[in-house]
């Protein structure tokens, strides 16, 4: 079954990710990088493609867009 994501354009989504990891580096060379699991992404649905979803979100007063492939999505909450 395919879901028509176009009916949710402009809605807010909370996406729970499959296993996905990020890294934060320290301010100097003596600090070891810290790995963390990326649990979710959230934002407004801008567009849906054959390969995934494009969200718009904001962090630290900046707007950004993120593309999430369908294979990385575990669960979606729609508001």
C-alpha cells in the first residue's frame, strides 16, 4: 500500500528514525568525539518524493530543510 503524502503537505510531522547516528566533536584535540543516536526529526512537510520526504524545520533561529529517505523512517506522527 502506498500512502499519498500530498494530503499532508503543510502539516507538522514527528518522524521516529530507524537506527541512525551522529557525532559531536570536542572544542580541542584532547576531547574525544561523542556519538549519539538520532531518535527523531520533526518539521513541516514541504514535499514528498518517490524516495522520501522533505521537511522544513528551525533550530537556533535558522530555517533548514532536511530530506529523509523512506528507508530511514520507522514511524510518523502527523499533526
